[in-house]
C-alpha cells in the first residue's frame, strides 16, 4: 500500500542554459540515487523567450539570491500532473514572467486560477486555514493548492480519501508552516527575550548557505543557477522523506492506536487502560485522537510489549505531549522497587521494575502488566 507510486518525483537537477539575465533549466529524469547527473545542455535565450526550445510547461521564479520557499515551491509544483517535468525559468523580467505557465515568489500577484503564487505584494494575507494562521510563502501557496494531489499520488488513493486530508494537514503542520513563517519573518515564540542558543541547522538556514558567498570570485548567473538546483534538490528530498515517513510510519501507527482505543473497554470497563497490539509511536496520536473522538475519561495507562526483552510495559500517560507529569503516576509505594521486592509490594507475580518517577513499570507477562495497571487505577 505504501510503495512509491511516482518514481519520477525524485530528480537530479542539471543546468540547461544560463543567459546573463535569465535562465532556464529542466529537471532531468534520473532518480536521486541513480548516480551522476546528465551533462548540462545549453540553449539560446531567444529559444526560451519564443518557446521554441520545448513544448513543456514553464515555471518561473526570480533570479538573484534565493530562499527555501521558492526552491521548495518549484520542486513541489513539478510533482503535479499539470507541471510534471516543467522547465524552471529564473528571471525578474515582467514580460517573460507574464508568458510563463506558473510564477512563484515574484511578480506581485497571487491568483491560483493563473498559477501565480507571489506573497510579497501589499495587502497579501493568505493563510493555510484549518486552524493555521501563519502567512503563507510561495511554498505554502503551492502546497495549499496542490498538496492533496501530491499526497494522493504517494498514497495511491483519491484526493477525497480521509487519509489524504489527514496527511495534508499533518505535513503542513510539521514541515511547510515553518518555512512559511521563517520566510515571512514570524518569530516562533512570543517573547522579547534573546534566544539561549543559535540554531542554524534548519532547512531554511541550509538553503541560505547554498547561495554563492559574497566574496566568491565567481558571481556568475551560471554559478547561482547551479546553486539553486542544489536548493531544489535539498528541499525536495527532505519533503519527500517527510511525506514518506508519514505514509509509511505515521499512518500505520495511527491505525494501531485507533484500534486500541476502540477495544479499550474490553480490556477494562473503566476505559482508562490502552493495550497496543503492536508497539508503535503512540503518544501524539493518543492526544490527538482523544480530542478528535472526545474520549472521556482520558486514558491513564498504555500497555505494550518491549520488543527486545518481550516483557510488558505499563506506561502512565503524561498530562500533555510536552509534560513529564503523568495523569496518574504508578503508586509511590511501588517506585524504585524491582523484581521479587516489587511483586511482594504489589501482590502481583512477575513484576520487573517501576521507575522512581512512577511514569513507567514492567512485568514479565501481559496478565501481570494489566494487573498492575488495574491496581494502580484503584489506588
């Protein structure tokens, strides 16, 4: 189900031509893992301007210094059926921009009916919606209008499929929104305090460092265009990695947690004990699903088998995803005890340990772990 359905999404970028003021380059058909790029091809600007060089679609963005949003936006739009393998033109010439099939991050126009995706013009205030209020960059604009198509291709499902909508929102939250915010100069925190440390490892920072250095002897358009190719490759590869993580890991884990929630009252009539039939990253899914499904009372303990020891864990659910405080920690009398001493204190055979903070414990069997959870609920 989760196999890649559009291998043509992964491309190596090869420079095609770079006139002094404008450049056009297609993304070649090799995959990212297929070795060295094809040798660049050169064409005259007169061919580019007249459209004689190719009948393919042409996507435009500005030349000069580049940022993460237009690099990613150019990559994303080329994942669509409409702009698959389109040529990318880098220019600020208004007449040339007007002749292109799509324009990103330049031109002063946001008009999705004409595939114009600039966000710099006065009065622009477009946001993603669905509860997100961050002003969009060119990457966010392309994703807003084409993200579902891109995700549906990877899932091999219709755009109307509920999982497509879930991933559409999840990937915006986890990947795209930060790029929008950084490009629009929006602070991550509402504070006037200086940061305690500097983080220059974000995707936007790494893209910025691909621009030619100010003192590089070679400041040619050719050097700049080659660097933009690298930026598209970097941002596109990380987007695809993120998308495939959500398809191959996040969605299956969510399904396991949903199944466990649906059967929770078969485990214990209280409905406060969750048993995972297979270990998976469950915590964030649980918080989201409790809210989405209006689970009441909340889950207090999650049980799952440790894959290495094959013993069972009893983990107290925290009060929030970021908190170390548990909704109901394991009893204080159990904390720090192990093995026979713990089994004697609990009256439950097979106990292995309980952490000093009471957030997690273990038993050699499922029955023993469940007995620990039920006992802890009553204390």
